């Protein structure tokens, strides 16, 4: 059974449209880590200096 050509065009479009999007310079795990640290700071938790440094680094990297 032959696959319709329309399907091929759609798949080709989907495959190329992903490449056209701007890649993120950060990962979702970094964004999650930032949100967790931000939540802890907002709640008034005392964080070790290395965690505060990581928060500031992620804040600058994510532009938030």
C-alpha cells in the first residue's frame, strides 16, 4: 500500500520547521532549577552561598 504524497510533504515540512525555530540556549532542567531556587528564596529559606551563586548565574542566563 502506497503512502499518499501529501503525507510526505507534511512530514518534510514538520522536519524542517523544527530546524527553523531558534534553539534555546538553556535547558528545561535549568529553568526548573531556577524556579525551585527562586521559590526557596521567595519563601525566605537560608541557602548556602553556592546555591545563591547558581541562582544568580541561572537568572542571568535565562534573562529573568
